[in-house]
């Protein structure tokens, strides 16, 4: 029986080659798109799940309201981890990480800047699953000046791969003994470091200062822990440890809260300050999951539409079979067999296409996806389920619809044919084009927002700014700056690692008077800069003046941004107003500073966030040298700067970037999302158009005689094209009316995630509607024009 079903199905599909090709192509594109998105979504959802105890690992966070500012941090005080383990019976283990700036490590004759460096507790391996290939996990990081490195790092620094027992030399001449080599950390981890240095060697490792926030703290709970009860205990812990400071903070209207984030939620649900890596957003997973479902639905709808549209062509076949004794159940099984067989063909093509496109998809999405044995363990069962569900879903309506024909009506020619006869088919066309229009509007909005980000006036000029990194390793940074300033094409140069596109920040408090009370505080960022900083960055002054190296008094002056002036209540008359900071010496009165200028607000973090206060001070900082240049040949200019660097520090690696590239990197996730959105929307529209093209062909075929009669009676080609197209265009217009408000609502909510955003402009909606109608008309008119140009004799000769 099954063999007979398959044999008949093959004959039926080969008999209608055009129908088969279009259907398989549409389903294959839909399934391939769905597979690629599934790879993406599963990868996003799998972060940190390689840890065998992932369900019991949590990170402790800190929420702080101080001086009018609300901040969310992924860091906590140094003594928290030990206190939680010793005082809370629910905690099985705790571990700390602290990630400062990168370090320079000697490799051969030069020092290489390594950014993937973190200081870690010896408890790290008891909390996380980081298998050691060499060394003892229990003792690897217990001693000071010891280090554990990854397998690939060991190969990079030691060609014979025998790293344990050897040493790493840092640029400050300190050495670390390698006590362990771990497997490379999977890419699906919220942190990914190559070097784990022992925290025991840090002077702040044993600090008991609960007002110092610098360590990332993880805890491993014992099985069966009541998390809500533990969370309630955290509030009491900080109140006890901070004492009077906590009381003063609450009295001033502020707060200090500790809370937890599950390890498996960090990547998608946490975007706090001082994260150990760049996290994603769960909304993108939902969006792409919905797109995958929509694309698959459109492909299924195409199959249903085309199968029911050609019902007239198979009506006599059904009638004859019923007369010869075929039961309805037999016919349903036959049509479902055809549907499933076609779906299997599409699935095979889809898998091959997804496999071939995976490298390109990885490049666009910034992923490292691959099809492995582990992938096949879920992919093959998923494909079987998809084939059965899609095959049955796509073929169910045609099967039941065609098998219900009464043979007497069929053989008398009383079965209604043509486009107007299918109400369900019309509904499905509306549904699939509503999805397509929804995606078109969404894509335009995303593109406009990303374009707005790229070209928004940020309050500084990031173009033509070369950033030379880690200049603190030079023996004389000021000499290097002066030499660079003498090069042709250099407008100015500034020594400071605190850049508008950077992530290194120094949050602190300034006070409105000499009383260090939270009521008088402004929690702000403190940026050490030199007198060339503002002109190099192209920042404008709203009031006052810039720093002057010739004025010794400017060492006690500050330049603040407009937001800081507004929150201090001095925006209208800021000059010579006083602000106060804690002295570097303990138990000393607050130090007085006077405001000499107000810089216009500039964006220095994500455009998702509002501008926060900044206080600039004339203080040495050797993190980077920013060079404002006007070089006609950037490559030659960089070579000149590198030559100067090599003369001053021949063994130090020269590293640079351009500020506009650093800015773009901050929005790489959004850019990749926009590209993927555009790609998948294009595929969805193509699949919808394939279905519409096939429907138009069958509609024209079923009205073949009507077209012939109209031509004989003098109808023009344009009139016939209009007649055949108007029914489809009406459906597309209805789709637009349904989809436009839904798309506007969804994209409005997406844009709310940006503090600085474009509104959804009216022309976006109009353009999407016109575009959808134009695409549909072009798709339909190709078949309509062909039908209108046909010879009426061919369609009427059998009459």
C-alpha cells in the first residue's frame, strides 16, 4: 500500500514539474531559513550550560541609588564571597573574578598586549566546569603569582605545549608560574578569558572594605536551596556591613540592593555595568524565533494555496477514482503522501543549503556555529518532526478538500474553479502578505534607527582620530606625544585612556559642599584628561573655558558636562562654583575644586542610555594617545607613528585603532541584527512571491476560456491584465491594513529600548504598502500578461 502511494505520488509530482519545482523551492527556502535561525536561537539559549552545575550557579549583582543617580552593577565588594560562604549555610562554594585592563606579556623579544586576562580565586574550578588538561584544580590558583592558561594560549606561547612549570613575564617585570592548562572555554560562555591569574597576589584580595565595588562574585548553591529566602537575607547583610553609611544612604532617599542573576540568564538578560563580556538581548531570540515560525508558515501556506488552486485540474482524477471504488480515506492518504514526499525533498535541499550557507551566516551573525555529532542528535529528530508536521499541515486542507468532491458533480463539470472560489485561499494569501508587510516595515525601521545611530551628532567628532593604545608602557609618554604632534597632518593629540567610545570608567562622587552626605552627593564619572583633550575630541564648550597647562591653578579646576551642571543645580551660572571630592589621604577633609567650564553634552555610552554626568580633571592618564589627523595617506601616517613608537620602546607591541571603528563596535550587535532582519525579510517576501506567482498562473489557466472570449469581443491586453490582477491586489491591500498598525506597535516598543531614537515616520508605512503592492503586481502581471497575449483560438478551439 505504502509503495503504491509513493509510486503514484512520484508520478503526480513529475507530471506537474512547474508546480513541483516551485513548491519544493518555496519549502526548501523556508526550511533552510528556519534551520539557520534555529541554529542561532539554540546557540543563544545554550550559553553557560556547559557547566555541569549551571542550574545552581548565580552571580551576585548590586543596584545603587546615590546622589540622584541610579546604577546597576555586575560587581560587588571584595569580602562578599567569603562572607556568603562562611555565614550562609545555603552556599556550597563561592568564587571571585576581577577584570582590570589587559596586561602585556613577553613573547620572544617583544611584549604582546593581552586583553583576555582575569584574576581568579582558587575556588573557580569548584564552581565552574573548566576541565584541566594539566595541573591540579584544587591547588592551581592557591599560591600568589600563579596562573592557569587555556590550551590554545599554551600552544601560542609554548610550541611544545608543555606549559605547566614555566613562567610568564609581564611588562612590569613580574613573573607568574603556570600551574595549570584548561581546555579552551566554549564560545557559549558569558566570559571567555585566556589567562587566569591568582587573586592571592593582589593587594586588595583580602580587603574588608564593603564600600569598594570591584569584584564579580559567583555562588554555587546547595541542592534544594530556597532562593527567595536567601534573597531576603542579602538585604540584611548589606545593612549590617555598611552600618551608618547604609542608614545615611536610606535617609537621603538612596538605596543599596544586592540581587542575583542565574548563570544561564546572564548572556540574554543582563546588561549591567562591568559585565565580563558583551551580552546579547533575549528580545532578539524572540524576534528571530517568530521570524522562523512566520517564514515556515508562509512556505506551508504556499503549498496549501497552490494545491487547492489546482483542484480543478485534479477534480476529474478524484471523480474517476471514486467511481472506480477509491474511498475518501484512501484519497486523503494519497494526497498526504504527496505532501510528505514533497516535504522530504524540500528538507533534504534545505539541510544542504543550510550547511553550505552556514559559514556566510556565521560571518554575518558573528557566530561560530557548526554542524557536529552533537548537533545531529537534535537536528535529525527535529527534521523528522518538522517533515511530518509541515507535510501534514501543508497537505491536510488540500487532502480533505479534494477528497470531498462528489464524483457526479465532478464528471458533470459542476465543480467551481477559479480564484474567486477559495475563501480559505484568500485568507491565507492575506495572512502571508500581512507577515511579509510586517517584516518589511520592521526592517525599514531597524535600518533607519541604525542609520540614525551612525550619523547622529554625538557631541564629539570621531572621524580621523587614531587611537594608540597602552602608551603607559613607553618610558616617556609626553615625549611621544610631542613627537607625534610635529608630524605633518596632525591637528592635535591628547593623552587619556578615557575615551567617548571606551568602556573604562571611574565612577565616584562629588559633593555640593564640604559635608560628605549622600544628600549633597552627585554620583558621576571622573575623567582624567589633559589640556588637549577637548580640541582633539572636537567637543564644544557651552560656557567657560578649557584647561590650560600654563595655569597651575587648573590642577584644582574641573570641566563638567551639561548634565552634571543640571543635576548640581548650577546650569545657568556654573562658573567658579565649587565642588568637593574626597582626598587621596584617609581621614582628610574634602578637597575643593572650582568649575572653569561646561562642555556640551556628548554621548559616551550606548544610545540606549541617557547621558550621565561627567567631571573632567586635569590629571595625568597614560591609557592611550588620541591623534586628530588630516592625513591623505593613513597607512603611511600610521607607519610614521609606529616608527616613533619602536624607537622609544623596541620590544613593546604597537597597537592602534580608529575611534569611528571603536564606536561602530559598540553597536555591532544591532548592526548584525539589522542585517539578519533584512536577509530573512527578503527571503520571506521571495517565498510569498513564489506562491503568488503560482497562484496567478493557475488563476489565469482556470480563466483561460473567459480570457479567449473577452479577446474575441475586443478586450485590450491592459484590461485583461487588470482583470486578472485586481483580485490579488485587493488581498495585498487588506494585508497592509492589518499588518501596518501591528508593525508600528511592535517597532515602537523596540525603539523604546533606545534613549535616542527616530520616530516611525509616515513615509515608512507608505513605502512598505506601495512596495508590497508593487512586488505583488510585478509577480502577478508576469503571468497575467502572458495569458492576455495568448491566442484565443488555442483556448476556444475545443469548444
